[in-house]
């Protein structure tokens, strides 16, 4: 059993709880997730299963969509409603103030993770240090918020639709929003509606894990993953080379579902054989066999037109 199963995570469970439940239900030890959701949060939690666990790096780096509710007049040590109260006020911001603050929190900027987070400080998780009342100094990280739209506002709370880069903390966003409007604030509820190529439409409830047939029908096979990346179809000889981690020559593959748009070299003015296309060093290419199965991920090789199977799924 290999592929991605998208779970609609319920509130109260950790991402690890969901992974553990999937391992028991599927009888498969190779199960992981592509990005942690706090127990408070619900929504899209993609699980990678079997050989697909090797693809985690691609999914974890993807953009995310969230539906967040921020409560004003209350700040906590965890930056969400479950934490210990730090400040409280009866004052409420105006909708104008919230809209203006959201503009400030849109775009690229440095964001400091919450003290209670899984970030490591000198080899220890920040939340473990915070629980022992040790001061936690976390390094701000560069994030990008492509969208922070005000959906609803009633004075005490606001609902915001967020599209952001990987590594973004919505709890920090809520805390900073509260500071900007002068009342303090914390995250009251959070639902992830999309993680990269996976959304709620593809998700199943965690209770469905007990239905083997249903789960099998909802697992997204590797051949349907990472479709935004270019792909090539490899020959039988190429498949053998991939299984041993050997570079592919241009004769070992051809574009799959693509034209020469896969980074072609300029045409030669002389009547020579067509030039092989090349792949920029930072790019990845999916390697599909004759049946369309994803057997690996390649980067540019050491020779013009060659591909190096940097990740093998066989």
C-alpha cells in the first residue's frame, strides 16, 4: 500500500495520534504526515504511506490554506485559546483597525515561532523548555502570506482566510494581529482547507480508517502525485538503471505528456540530431515507467541530457 491518504483531522488529536491510528488500521509501519497540525486545529492532514514516505520533502514545502478565527482581548502563553492567560481586556478593535493590521501581515516578512512550538533550541524542543519556565529565544524565519482576507468580524473575534508558505505559524499570526490592534489576541479556532495539492474534497474522516476497502479507494497513488512537476517516461533499460541509482541517458526516456517545453536547448543550425533537453540544477523531474507508475525523482545529471535518479521509489 503506497500513496497519500488525506485525513480530515478532528480537534483534540495530535498529528502523531492520527499517524499512529493509521499504522494500526492499515498494518503498515511506514506512515508519516506532511506537516503538523496542533490539537486545536482541524482539517487537511495528508498521510504518506509506504514508498511515498520518501516524497515528504516535496509535500511539506507546499503552500497552505487556513480558515482561522482570532479572539481579541485575550493573550496566552501558547498564542491560542488553550493556553494560560497572560493579558485580558474588555476593549475591542474596530474593523478598520483589523483590516489595516491584516495588510501589514501580508507579504514576505520575518515571523517568530510561538514559544510553545516544535522548533528546536540547542537540540531541545521549544515547548519542552517553555513548560519548565525556561526562557525560549526562537529565531525569526522568513514567511510569505499571499492572502489574509477578512471574512467576518464581530468585535470580539474575526475570521480570516489565509494562504501562506510552509513554516508559517497561524498562532503567531493571531498573537501579532492582537498586538497590532492594541487589544491582544489569540487563535480561537483553525481549519486547514488545503495543503499543497491536497484539499478537503480528497479527505476522509479518521473513522474511515477501519474500512479497508474505502481507504484503499481513497489513497492517491504515486503516479497522480506532484503533477505540477515535469515528467518523463523511461524505457525498460532506463527502469533498470533507476533501480540501481544509475544516471539516465537521453535515449533512456522521453517526455511524458509534455512537448519540448521541458527546458529545451536552442535548436542547432546544422542538420544534426535533435538536441537533448536539459533540466536546471534546482528542478525535479518525475520518472514514470511504461505503465505510468512513479518510480523515482530525478535531477539534472552530469552530462547534457542526462538525468540522475536522486530519489528511487522501487
